[in-house]
């Protein structure tokens, strides 16, 4: 059970605040729902059953875990994608997991790939750009709320933490 005011990750919607719980339906058909308020969409509302065990929904990571994850970024390996036809499927699955470590791995994978493509005089692919932005947004939004800084400040914060490790 989540409490009103908790921040959660809900599927591909990113960080949401649990705004309320309500009952929908009548009689024996009534079910209790969370009312989720997406952080990046102030006017948005998502309704999901409290008893829905099939959805990807979890509390955001703690501040300590967020800082620990950032410190471990240099150790996180990029993904190994051997079949180019599977690239988008693998990217999509990494996003769907809502797992911060997998998002870091995805970001590193695309970053390295883009550098290699640019060195050969090639542009980034549309798929790489789309999933890079999505992974960065999902990761930075969760970390920024956990740590308590603006999402736009996350890249410089991450750089500073990693630079201070050396």
C-alpha cells in the first residue's frame, strides 16, 4: 500500500505523487483506486486499482540509494546488443522496467553508440535519440525528487559527484 503524498514510479509515466484513493464502481463491483498525479504533467491524473498486482509501480528510491547509484555509474556496464534488429525492443524493455541501473546502462549504451557514429561522420538515429531522451528524463526525474534538486540540475550534479570520486 502506498500512502497519500508518496512519490512512486508508475509504468512509463515516470514519477507520480499519490494524490488520493477513491472508490469507483458500485456495490460488489466497487474497487479502490489510487489517483496518481504525474510530476511532469500538472493537469494529468492516472487511476490505477490499489489491488492491481500486474502494473509496474514502486516507491521512488531513497536519497541515500540515489546518491549510491550515482557513485556507481562508472561501474555500470553498457548493454551488449548483438542483433541490430533487436535494438529498439531492448531499449523499450529497459525503459519498461523502470529500473534506474538499467536506465543508466541504456544511457551509456546510446552515448557510446552516438560517439562512434559521429566519429564516422554519421548522425544519431531517431530511435537512439528518442530512447536516450526518455531514459534521461525518467532517470533524472526520479533522482531529482529523491535528492531534492531540480531535474535540470541533475547532469551537473552527477558530473560533480563522479568527479569528486577521483
